[in-house]
C-alpha cells in the first residue's frame, strides 16, 4: 500500500524528523489564501506546490513548483489540477491530480566545492532480500537524478544493514553521516533523522521509507551549520501487515488505485492490469504466471494477470470476465483452469453462464471476443462436453486441448 507525500510528512514528523509545514488543497480557489497563510506563518514568501499522486518524478514533470506570490500559487495550482501528470513512473496516459500540497519552501545550501550543486541527499530504508536484512540506503547525490546515479555510479550509494533485532545502531548512523559529508552539528541532526526513519520503518511495517531529498539549509544566525530537513516523503507498506495499523489503513486513498484492481479485490480475485491485449483467466498464481509466459512465447501479449483462486464461485468467474473485458485493449480471452479442488464441469458451467450473461458496453449480452478455454483435471470430460454443447450460445468459444494449443489459438485469434 502506498500513501501520499503529505501523509508521509505527517509520519516523519511524528517520529521527530523535521519537515517544513504544509497544507493540502483540492481546488484552484484555495491556492491564493493557502499561499498567504503559509507565507505569513513561515515568514518567507517562498512556497512550494506539489502534486499529490502515488508516483514520483514530479519535479521533472513540472508538478513541483516554487512560487513567490498568491498569483503564482494560483497559476501553478491551475496547471496541476487541470493537466494529467506524466512522469517516468506513470506510463504515457499519466495520472489525474486531485490534491496539492502547499508547503513552506526552503532554501537549499550550495554544495561547497561543487559548482551548481545543492546539498540534496537520498535516504531510504527497505528490505534487501539478498542479505535478508533491512538496509539503510544513502547517497550524497540525492534529488531528482537518483535513478541515474544508482545506475551509472553504484559506488555513490551507501548501504548499511540494520541488525534484525537491534535495528539501526547509533554508530552506524554516525558513520553514514560522516560518509555523506555532514559537518559540525549537521551530523547529530542527520543521525537523529536516520534513527527516527529506522524506528518508523520498523514500527509501521514499511516496505519502503524514503526521503529524497534530505537537504541542508544555508547557514543562518540561529543555525550556523544550517538545518537538515526532509522535503519529500515516499512510503510503501507491507500489505500483509496493514491489518495491525489502523492509522495506516486510514491513509488508504482508493481514488489512486486502478478501479479494476479494486473491484477484483472485493471478489477475492488477484488481478493486475498489464498492457497487452489477451485477457487471462486462470486459477492459481503459478498457473497464471505460466499462462502469461506461454502467451508471450507464442507471440502474444497478456492484458492482465488474474488468479481466480482455488475455489472460485460462479459469481467470481462472472465478475472476473467482466473485469477483464472492462479493459478496452482486450481482443481475446484465454481461460486456463486446472480442476483440482474445483470440478471441471462446475467450472465449465460457470464459464458458459458468465459468458452468456456478460453485458457488453453497447447494451447487448453475450461474449463477442474470441474465447479460448483449456480445462484439465477432475471431471474434465464432462466439462468439455458442456462447452461443446454450448457452441450455439457462445459462437466465439474455442476449446483447447492443452496449454500450448490454447496459447496458439488465442494468439492466432487476436492476430
Ligand atoms: P519528486 O520529483 O516527485 O521526487 O519531488 P520532490 O519533492 O523531491 O521535488 C523535486 C525537487 O524539487 C527536489 O529535488 C528539489 O530540488 C526541488 N524542491 C522541492 N521542494 C523544494 C523547496 O522547498 N525548496 C527548494 N529550493 N527546492 C525544492
Ligand atoms: Mn523526491
């Protein structure tokens, strides 16, 4: 489960990590007044406006803007709320932006000895499956180019494993702070942030807790070494653990989720939308993976991963068809069911019923796209007979003898 940046900032703050104050708005009209309120509270005319969507790369996409007047704030809000955000993390269709965060803007100190560079750092904790530890990941090259840095200069990334029981140790955090180049009182500020992030990661069962960038403000009379602040927050939580965090559950924003995936969840179906044109309806995650592989092998491209589970009801199968066909890219459907606990005749009856009852967008009923069905397992003969007898009501149905036959038939059918 993902959350918005503004929610992530609240979590950071609750674990003692300093974050500039901010307010969320949902309309263009709120921009100017909110700007004035934040500017007067922070005593600076610099305010940052940031699109709140479950994707990063906002800065480069033009959806993080620094503004210095109510007019500029309104302009930026208008742009972000009326355009879809397309970034490297969204896919070409982009995301609708429904919420904006307005926060006190901060000045970022110049990096000493490095012209045109600012003091922006990367800091994250995630689970490293290779070492079976949680790991602190840090880099001096934080900011909007971290992916390029990680790819081109892996040596610029510091990794520090967390002890399975004791978590991140003070001495480890100090070492990382020195390696990152923090000086004077910046060191203790950075250490406090790292320890806070490690506690938060553990306490809330995070899969990823990321601050990018962590910044240093320029030297001032009250803070001669500058202040170390988090100005972005990205969190992913372990879905298997959210049941024990009511506060995290309350942050769930269903409007950011794929509607078909949400619908599938309600019927106990595991559905993940993909970008191909062959819908797949399969029982069992392993078989679903194998089905996608074999479709690829024969030159096709799966439109989804869909596991109806081991004991799917007719209702779930009906829903599964409807979800698959709600994707307008689907030009053919491949059903691949192994009747182990379920009986093939029951499944065949379910498929026939679901397919004949299927409602098309034009109001008509019945299946219009090619439907290739491969059944195997208990009562398979009875199941195949039912399908053969249903030919009249399901003109697009093609029974298949095995996995390869089914993949070849569906690939041929969609061209
Ligand atoms: P992302 O692109 O989605 O990761 O969004 P970020 O919140 O990380 O913002 C992108 C970049 O905008 C940061 O790396 C900073 O360089 C810049 N930025 C964001 N907020 C501020 C701010 O308050 N002050 C200044 N000077 N720059 C900011
Ligand atoms: Mn960022």
